[in-house]
C-alpha cells in the first residue's frame, strides 16, 4: 500500500456510509489507531446487537496495552474491520499476517497494539458485521482449528510477558470456548469423521 492509512473490510459485511470519514477524522489528529463501534445483523432477520464503546482517547504505551489486554480477543480490539491503522507503523515494524487460515487478524492486532502509543475510541457505529449461520461456521473452521487457537492464544500470552501483569482470564475463556467448537466440528456432517477419527482427534 502507498497510502498513509490502512483499513480492512470483509466482503460480506456492510460499512456505514460515514465510516471512512469518522475513522480518518479520528486518526489524523495524531493517533496511531482509531476504533469504531459496530452492530451485528443476520441476513433477512435484521439488526441483533449494537456494540457501542465509550468515547475516549488512550495515550501512552502502557495504557494502550491495558486497553487491549482487558478486552482481547473480543471485537473491540480483536478484529480488523472496525479500525484504521497507520501504514508507516506497519512497515517500520515489519508487521505481517501470520500463515494461518483463521484468527490471523487477532495476531496482527496483538503485534500492532504492542508497538503503538495512542488510540482514539469512537462511540459512533461505523460497521455492520454479518453473523453467519451455524452451518457456515462449521464450513469456515478448518480441520486444524485446534492448532490455530493454540497458536493464537500463545501469541497473546507471549506478547504479554513484555507488557506487565495483565490478567489472562479472557484468553483462557476464549481457548476453552473454541476447544468446544473444535469438538462440535467433529460432529458436523461436512467433516465426515468416523467414530475412530473423532476419538483420535480428541
């Protein structure tokens, strides 16, 4: 990218009409990133939830890391699509997406928020996130999903060794919940696993 800022938008979601204006206006004041509030919807059903955040400016590396640690891996800081990033920060720190088919956005954010010094949080809703049917969720979870959630969780725990004494409770909860997803996936018809294969996977 040759632009000063980066944004990542999923193809099946809906950005609000003023998303770019709001995030750019926030970050051009000198902040290293800006985070917008968002809503969720199910196609044909309508809006389900609005995740509206407290408007605030976070200054200082320790405060940025505390904000991240207290909320990760939730959508507030875990996802890419409700944020704007500085291209020079990405390039100067050689930040890249890991070779993972899922959860790579969270690892990217861990690394980005490790090096920045300021974030502006907006209470404006800038993005509509599409909630996929359960069948699609099974399809999106690859056979090696357990390995991915392990790598994802350890990336955060390893980063926090340099951050200070922040709680691991949220990442432990995430790991346990997603382990349950791995077990559910074994019984998805599309996986076509025999009883023996499921036992070996467990």
